[in-house]
């Protein structure tokens, strides 16, 4: 039995279905802010570079940014964060915070803040940013949509690194002049307790998804220390064995950069002098070493893809975390190698934002 009158409807249905399938394809992009190693333009120029993670990290485009000094020269990029809920991307320089629309790449605003800016963190709902000054006494708490200041916290610790908890209830504040990690209540915007003291001022750090542990680089340590985010005490000191400390080009400390894999099975630690990433098993504490990876340059940061399958040191290598093997290298539109300490993953489901990663290598196991 022939039903020619149904063919047009069937064709329309198939075309519609194919369009719906295409609309649901997940696109994974790596957003890399530059200059992301001090103000060195040779490592990627100026702007936000976007790479296709699903196509061997092919370069897609460069988004122009501001963040210039009075002579028009790009300033050091200090941090990057984003929200899939509000569709905003934020990049800080030593002087200002910039905001753009993730769906259109449209530049929305740039705001200067008293005391400058450092490495900020955004709440999971995308409404609030904790923005450290540039090694001064204070953090600004910022309305993420407008850039307006909500309040100000003054631990007087030489404000530097900032990490929000996965549930958004707390924000952790580390100053490079203090061995104490401060905990702020993200509802009241007040500092409610201290973690530590650690053995030296806290440098880059990250936290687990349950907000019970902090993994901290500290001055003069080739290794890291672990703090109890609930009890407030330092729990473990982990030193890298088989490698010696030595002079470093940047940051002034042997280990500047630590991240934990999203499944919270490993911690990856930067070793600038020896140009390595050291890997530790953290399924049981204290952690146990489980290998190291030689890099082309001195790492100052490390983070991960949302699924944890890929690690990104600031030196620009792309690393398969399961094999602990370098599988590629970030390169710009001219084929030049890219390095940056400020990068994160942005996911799009069809034309819509789906999820955002973070620059800190925060654990995602609740």
C-alpha cells in the first residue's frame, strides 16, 4: 500500500529530528587568557584564545580584550573565571576586571578597583565574585553582573588567590604574606574561621568537592601541605622525594601550582626548577607519589578538563591523565606555542551554555 501523501510529513520529521540531534551536540572549548605568564606576549599575545578540545585542541579564534596600561601595552592577566548560568566570562589584569558575553564574544564592561586585582573566584550561581586586590590588605566582594562592589574584606594578608567551594557556601582566601587560609561565609560575606597556620605563607591552593580539605603550596617547599577545612588544623606535609630545590624564574617558590583531579584520586603538583609535574595518589592520606612528567618549561600552574581526562600545565602541554603522557601542545593561529596560567573549559550544548570548569583544579566529588 502506497502512501505518497505522507512523504512530505515524513521528510519534515526526519529533518527536524536531525536538527534536534545537531542542537544537542556537546562542544568543549578551552579558553586561555593571555598574556598569562606575567606580561610576556611571546607566549600567546593578547586576548582570550579559544581551542576546540574535541578536535585535538585546534585553534578556533582569538577574542580581543582590554586590560591595557596608559601606553596601550597589555597588562599581566591575573585570573579567569566563568558562569554557565549567567553566560559571562571574566578576566582580571593587575588593574581591572573585564567581563564578556560567552554566547556572542561581546565585550560588556571593564572596571578598575582600588588596590588592583589578582586571581578571583566566582560563586557557582554566577552572582558574586570574590576579587583580591593586588597583594594588598583587602578582597572586594563584587556583583558579578554589574561589577559593583558589595562589600570589602580586610584580612591584611597580601591578597592573592581565591577559591569558592563547590556548593557556593564558602570562599577561601589566601594571601602570600600569611600562613593562614581564611574562610569567608559567602552568604554574610564575613570571615568566619582560619585554617592553619601552615609552615609558611600559602601560595596556590585548591580544595576538594566536599569542602573538607585544602591542598596548599607554601613558600620554600617543594611539595604541598594539607589543611582541615572543618577542624582548622594542618594535617599533612608532603615533600617531593628524589628532586632538589633550585632557582626558579618566576613566583619565588619551588612549587607554584597544584590541582586535584575531578574524581579526587590524584594531586598534580608543579615543580618549576626541575620542569616537572609530580603526581600523588590522594585516595588515602597521607598522599603517596605515583610518577612525574617532564615539561618543556617551568610550570607555574596546572588545571584539568571537567571530565578529568586531560591536564593543562601553564607551559602549554596537553596531557592524558590516565596515561600520564603528553599528547599535544597549545598553538595559536600562527602556529606559535601558547603558555598561560589562566585557562578553563567552557561547554556548549548546541547553541546553549552547558557547564564551565575552573582555573584551580578543584575536586568535583561531593
